[in-house]
């Protein structure tokens, strides 16, 4: 055993501290967390800037709203349509696999 491996030198808890070595030796803020914060701030700024009114002409009605609500409604409707299409596609594929076997 070398000098650095002795339990007496590595036992820092008795001196009131815990020292953990990092695998890469780097410390600092998480880059993914910083990137997420920047993207969130840009999205909030984008929504706050788009506050002018616009008219939405749908099949049976017309609605006047701000652009930010139009964008958010479009995103939600797109996500719902994606989920419905994905579940339909999975169900269709499962049926075709069962029929082939």
C-alpha cells in the first residue's frame, strides 16, 4: 500500500469534511442545465413579444386572439394529433403482426 492509500490519510470524515473525487476532475455548472435555461428564456421572450391581435378563421367560426395563444394552441393541437396518430399506427402494426403469425 502506498502512502496515499492508508486509511488514516483518506479518512476525512473525522476532520469534519467529506471529499469526493470527480471522475473527470472538472467542476462547475451543468451545461445541459444552462442550455435548458437559455432555451426556456428564449421561449418566454418569444411568447411575450408576440402580443399583437390576430383573427383565426376556422371552418365554422372566427376568433380574435393574440399570436401567443395561437402559437400555444397550435402546439397543443399538434401534440394531441401526434399522440393519436402514434397510437393508431402502433395498434395497426400490432394487428398486422398478429395476422401474419
